[in-house]
């Protein structure tokens, strides 16, 4: 449902208006908690008429001071020691693979999950390259071995 008056210029609006007919501002409801609100370029016409630079007055994220439902916990950056420990664990042949699988699919921290997924992808690429190069080397040995004549 549209507003009754424009937030920018105060002009009356029809219920089905998407833009203000007077200033061109977008008619939207108030932002929900945590929703991104940008006024930088949406009200370009109004900013020209009023001489306001909305790029400097961008509202950004509308949020409260307290994090919601553990959002801050999942994005806490990892320290250098934690990365070193994860690299050390990923280097252990069988246990490292199991630990990386567990962290890639069940870790609470997104940084730890992404590190484990990247490690698994690099390991998969390394295994595929190892199989390809081993096949090429065996094919070369078989080719050279069949060309050699014994006395």
C-alpha cells in the first residue's frame, strides 16, 4: 500500500503510485529491520532540485545495536592461529580429510566453512591432476618400452 504523502516533497500520492509525480522519488514503505536502504541514487531528481547529495547521505543498513539470532557469531574473523591449526589438520592424510569434511558442512563460522571447502576443492584438483599425470607417465613408459629392441 502506498503512502499518503511523498517523503521527499510532501505531495499527495495516489494509492497505486510507485513514484511521486512531483519530485520523482520512489514511493516505498518504511524499511524492515536489517533491510538495506539506499537513498544514494533512487531520488536523483529530488536531489537535483533541492541541491542535496544523497551519495554522501546514504542511509546504509537499517539495524539495531544488538545482533539478531547469532549473526555476529557466524561471521567473526578467524585468527592466524586458527588458520594455522586448520592448515596443520588438513595436512594429516586421512584424519585431515575427515576434519575438513566435518568443518565444510557443519561449522558454525562461515570463514571456517569456506576455508574447509576451499581445501577440499584444492585436494580434489590435486587428486585429479595426479591421476592424469600418472596415466600420462605410464603411457610414455609403455610407448618407450615397446620401441626398445633387445639383442
